[in-house]
């Protein structure tokens, strides 16, 4: 059983930055960040293997979002820069094992169905 505890988020104006954190109780094969805006499906925006070289970024966030990790603390961070109103959503970190992993990397784009453990979600609101 993996427990994920999120922190960060909040409200900023367009062009602002926020950082999300996700502390995991166990190191999974894959970690991902998803977001869900009102009336929309959950979207996988970042996925990476804790040990592999490849990181997936959705086109909508590429160049603005950066994921990093503190291996000793088992914590993953999502740095979000140049935010715009389209980034407004609830953000979730998620952990996946074999179902999310293929070869030596995580399946991309990430599918929520392949991730069995979820953080509690955190609201990000970007105003114009």
C-alpha cells in the first residue's frame, strides 16, 4: 500500500509560478501528475520512472512544468511556471507499478487506469 501526501498549490495570476509536492511512503515504478478541470476528464501531464531516464510532459505543459525528485525523502516536486487560466484544475500525484511500466520507462501518455495510488488532490487556480 502506497500513501501519497500532497502539498502546495493555491492561487496565482497569469504568468505566476507554483510548486506542488508529493511525499510517497514507498517508491513505485512510475510517478505521475494528473489534473482535472471542472467538466473535463482527468489528464496526465507528467510521468516518469523513478529510475529511468525518460520523462513525459504533455504538450500543454512542456517547457513550463518541470518534475524533480528528492530520492532520500521519497518526494516528487512539480514546478509550474508561466501559469495561465487553462492550467486551473485539481492536481493529483499518482503512483503506478507494473501496469504503468513498459520496458524501462513509464507508458506515455499516462493513463489514470494504470495508476492505483493517488494523492488527495490540490487545487491550482490561475486568474487572468
